[in-house]
């Protein structure tokens, strides 16, 4: 039981919501604050009672010291079990008195932490305030203590219907969830820690045993539980929240709830059919097609090219390119059409030019 409780946490309304939904409910921080305050006062009273007996020294009776030790031990102090279980002689009183002094030192340090948290300003945001109160409760009872705040759930009617459909979503076999639980407990340590004490209680006949129900949200009466193989020709519904609940027979989800969240995980179920694609990465060739071409003609058509004339054409081309370069801000509305292609045109056909008029005829 200790291993179970030290690895679990308190449930809240967010744990009952499917992934795509916003939070539907809130914790009762007023009631939680009352419980925390009572616990802090009880720790102070237990500390004071033991301190009063220890101050009496040898005059304190052994039974009174044992009772005070166990009372303080109820707050999670492991060194509180009396070192001498029975008897009331000077030796027993001295041993219990020494044990009490050591225990008071531990409780005093814990109370100092408790006072520091009490002095901290209360947070206004409800969830932050809840965590603040839970931290104070863990300070009182020890870091592994699990307090379960009461909370309300706005979609209580849907959850009620989902729990009522327990047998239907399991295909008419309400024992399917027990088979699933037995298999999952072999590979999930939190479920194994939950199963062990309940199995032991069942063997001892204490009246406690596994009482599992399945609730699946968002609720649809025609859905099948995601913990079972899908029906022929159907896929598992995406975005489903599957809740396996062990609760009292008188559970009323429309009333304030509290619970222990033992384990949670996300299960990705592959589809039976999926459209996919394959992409290949390759190194493109270094040689690329030219982005621009300079077409030049000799200044004097009858004369062949020389190195000097070709040099002058290139120099003039670079100069014209610099002159035509315009900042993007200066283009204005024309910038919408840029970049564009530039074609030379000469009506006298003195130089090479392009005439698009023939395309319109």
C-alpha cells in the first residue's frame, strides 16, 4: 500500500477530459484549505503533547509517552514506534524520553517549514492555489503523502452514461476489462502495485476486491472499447479517453468527486489502412542552367570580333546593369510585376531588337 500511494497522485477534473476538450470542472479549494488548516493544528497539538511529557522527564508515564509518540508518528515520522513496547520502569521511561527528544527535533524542523508556507501569500489562481495547499499538506504529513482534493465535473451526465454502458462497450462481456488489467499489470508497475493489496484483501476475505468498470469519452453508445480489438472492417476511434475505474458501488459522478490516479499513458494504435508517400533525398548536380544570357553583336557588322571590342561590350553591359538597378522601395506599384524580362527594341533596325507586333496579327 505504501508503494502504491507514494507513486500515485490525486485525480482532478482534467483527468476526466478527452485531449481536445478544455478543462470542465474545478477543485474545491475552500474545503481543501479547511482540511490543511486542521492538519497543521493537529501536528502542532501532537508536538506540544509530546513536548509536555518529555519536559516532565522521569515523571512521565511510559504509556503516556508511547501514546504521544504514536500520535506524532501518524504524521509520517518513521522513528515514532516506541523502542520499548511494554513496561513502566525507569529504564523504559528514560529510553522513551530519549526517543521523544529525537522525534521532537524532527517535528520542530517540519513545523518551521510549515510556518514558512503558511506565511506565504495565497495565490489567486485556483489551480495554483490548489497546488499551494497540497504542498502545505505534504509538509505536514511528509513528502510522499497524497491528499485528494474534492472537485466537480461539469460533464457528469456524459460520464454517468459512459459508466452505465460498461458492458455494452466491452462487447457484452463485462469481464474483458479484468483480462486486460491482468495483462497490463505484468508490464505496468503502478498497476501491479494497485493489484497486489486488492488481491491480498480478496484472499483474506476482507470484502475488498477489484470492481472495474470502463468509461470511454467522448461517449458514443455505438463505440467499442479501445482496450479490445476493433470489429471486423472498423478501425479504433481516434482521440478517445479510456477510463478504467475502481469505485464504490454508490459512486455518484454528479456529486463532488475525489480519486487516486494510479497510472496513465498514451497508446498509439495504427490504422489498418493508410495512404502514405515516400520521399527520396539526392544530391543535385553542381552544374546549373544559366539564369541570364547576354547576346552581343559586333559594333560594326562587317568586321569580325576582336578582344578589344568584346571587352568594350562587356564593360558597357556592366555599366548599363548598374544604371538600371533600382531599389525595391523605388519601384512602387511596379514592384508587383518585377522581376520581369527586358527586350531591346529599335524601330530603325540599327541594332538587334525584338518585335512582338507580329504575334498580335
